[in-house]
C-alpha cells in the first residue's frame, strides 16, 4: 500500500557465537552461573534471538555452567548442588 514501509535487519553470515536457552534468563538480561558451588548472578549482553534461544555477546565461556531450571527462586551467592 502506498505510504507504508518496513524496516528489517538481515543477517547474511554470523561467526561462531554462544547461544543459550531463553528459559535460562532471569530478569531479561541476567543468568545464574555455578562458581565454587554457588549460584552467581551475572548480567549478560544479548544479541540475536529467536523463540527458543538467545545469543550471548558478553564474556561467557563454553565451560561456564549455567543454571537452567529453578533459577527464579535463587539469590546471588546461594549454595547449589549439581544434579
């Protein structure tokens, strides 16, 4: 229709990135990591996302352990057990 427009971002090629399940997010831009048997709240910078996954742009390492369930009940520095 005349007078209408659209704005779009098209990603043609993306280098290796780290993506996590959106269910792992707390308060939209935080995750809990396990460090020394404690839950540590970490702010993360987000990139591209779809319905299930979100790209992590900030420093996060492949070996970092991310808490993916029950994290909404945690507080920073809480002792945790791995299953």
